[in-house]
């Protein structure tokens, strides 16, 4: 196998990325090309109120049309007039309706005591002090102020998995909080 120099690898990577973007742009611009969101389109959607919005699942900002009937979201589809996604949605955007109205969605705080087999419901007023105490205890037990004489002020005993269903401003504040706690293991669900 031939050796591949770093410069050649970078050129090849850039060319591959540019090709992928070009193919995607050409496909999206193709007249009449059906996107994934158009396959589930029903004519009855036109008889109910429609609202345009932005998909909350990542920072791309795809446009969606939500159909509202009787005060409830009845359908979510890509907005064909939106310049970013031209009516197409990824799998997360296509499942956006489930975020709003899904019977499996948790609506209450559930707690399972150590060594218990059953979950019990509790209020947020009961849960928040317990969560704060656990965070404080774990941070204090795992906090590292210096590493080899270098000030690091970090904890490796906790991690944070962000949510792509919150706004950029909320994500910013959450990241500031995590950095303030010294958490270095930060990940975001939008990349999954």
C-alpha cells in the first residue's frame, strides 16, 4: 500500500467534502425531487391551521410546517419554501411530532432508591435538592485542582450529555454551568 502524505490526505478530504456538498446541493435543487418529508403528506393537512417553525433538534435550522387541529399538533413536515432544507427533514426532524405528543414521554420525576426495584414519583421540589446534593457530593469527591503542578480545576467524576431540543442560548448557559462545575466531559445529542 502506498504511503499517503499528510498534505495529500488533506487535499483528498477537502475534495471529498466538496463533492458531497455539491451532490447534496444539486439533489436538493433538482426540480420535483421528493424529499423524505413529502412522502407522508396528506391533503387533509391543508384544511387545518398551519404554522411554520424551526426544527429544534440541531443548529442547522431546518424549516418545518406544523399542522394544528383542535389545539393539538396533527402533523409535522418539512417546509418546501425554507431555504435551508427545501422541505426535507432528517430522521430527527421527521419524528418531531413525537416530541410534542408521545405516550412514552416522561411527564413526571421518577426516583429509584439504591437497591430498589421500583420507581416512585416525586415532585420537582423534592427532586431538585436531592439532585443538587448529589452533584455537590460527587464534585467534591472527584475534584482535581492541580495535575502535575498545573492548575486544572476539573472533575472527571461527572459528565454532561446535552439536549438538541433546547435553544442555542440555553445550550450556551448550560455549557457555562458545566464548565463552572469543572466538568470536562461534555457531549451533545445533536451529533448522535
